[in-house]
DNA sequence: TTTGAAACATAGCGTAG
DNA sequence: CTACGCTATGTTTCAAA
């Protein structure tokens, strides 16, 4: 789907405040509330907006340990195999195949270091896995996952 | 702040649907709408909930290139210096100091590979920087940033 | 928790580009 | 024909009892 400038402005407002009313959004982008609603509905239907959520402080809700795991797989491993292995684990928050030495990077949230270790062990036991390399987060300096639009 | 089981259930509902009405949340957790509102207000005031947003498909919106950059700094570099350097760059979506060889991992969204390269170059020019190691995302397999609660 | 007023969402309809 | 604004009605929010 193709977004025009109005769609992009609306998404920009919603990224800042996902509960902004249609009238508030309309004031900022120059449309009436019903017009904004129609566009938001269309953005949701088309998949440009995939959902509405809250941003939560991970430490407060109990995800106090965070880390990245690079995984190295056998040459014959497909992305689908990796996905099938990680999507069962709710602690895996994102997974992507990457260029470079590693085959994929996983982002993991766990309740403590022990829990993190258990998750890594379960991943390491997959039969396509050659080795893993973990990096535990010490201080989260910046966290604005998907917080703006390209200029 | 300490969360009880009700708070955790409310956050769970809001993670799935950030626009759920207080009455809908109440139905699922067993409270009246005003009672839910009071709790949500308290969760926001206490910082457990840091905001409301939309989830957006990064590709649709123009962030079609994604990558991770490990940075290696001089021994004397403080986390604050790293933060100061990256928070100016809107393309840096998260930054954390980590254990292991690298000092920090940055998660970056860019509009294309050229743009990504420019961002990495700007980071590399910081005077505390020794070297960087980039991994470009090929396929995003899984993306549920902060999508659930610890069990 | 209930209540009632104000704000909001949302469908229908007419209009302009 | 698509997208807008306006208006009317049902829902939700929210503060006070």
C-alpha cells in the first residue's frame, strides 16, 4: 500500500500517542475526525498499522534481564527452521537472519540471568545449531523501538 | 512500584490491544470500568506504563533496512558518552551496553543500505570509537517487541 | 460502585475535486 | 469515484456522590 503525506503524519502522531483521539489527530494534520478515522481504519486494514499497544518498562513488569544471542547454524538450515525453533519461546522478542558471520540475531527478554541461560540452552539444543554467542545487556541506554518515521 | 496480579493482567490486555476500553479490560480481568481506569492511571503515573503507541510495519512506512551495530570503544568511555552520541540519531532505535567483546549494541532502522551506511559512519567518527561491526538484517523472522509478560 | 454529564466514536448523507 | 466535512446517535470516559 502507498502512503501519502497525510497518512504519514497520522502515523507520526499515533507513534507518539496511541490514544490520541481522532479529533486531536485531525487538529494536527488538518482533517476532520471522521476523515482521520477512515484513514486509520484503512491503515489498519492494509497492514501498515499492525496494532495498538502500550509501552511498558520491562524491568517493572519482571523482564529484568535482556540479551542478544547470535546463532550459527549448519549450512543447510533454512530461515523457516530457525523461526519454527524460536517462535515457541515467548522470551524471544525478535529474530532476524543477518549478514556477517552469524546466521541470525535473537533479542531475548528473561526474568533473570538463570532464566536467560535456560532459554539459550533450549535454543542451543536445536539440532541445526552449531554454536551461539550471547551478549547480556548491562544498561539499556536508549529504547525507542519504532519511534519515528524516515524523513 | 509493585504490581499485583490484577495490574499484570491489565497490562497483558493492553499489550494485545492498546485501545481496549476500560469496560473491555474490566470484563477480562474481573473489575468495573472505573476500577480499571484508576489502576491504569496509577500504572502510567508510576512509570510502569511509559506510553501508548501503534505497532507499524517498518517496511511499509519506509524503514526498509535494519541492522545491528556492535561498537568497540576506548577503555575510558562511559555509557553516558555513548548515549550522548547515539541519541541524536533518530535511526538508532535502541542502544545497550553489553557483556562480551563489544561495549554496546545498537539497533538501527534506515531507509536503505546507503542510509544505514551513513549512520554507521557518523557513529564511527565519534572520537571514543575504536571500531564497529555491522550486521545487516536480511529477513526479519519474528517481531514481537515487548509482547508478553513473564510467567 | 453507581450515576450523569461531557467527550468521543462512528455510521449516514450530501458535496467537491 | 474517491475522499472530504457535517450531523446525529450510541458508547465511553470521568468525576462526584
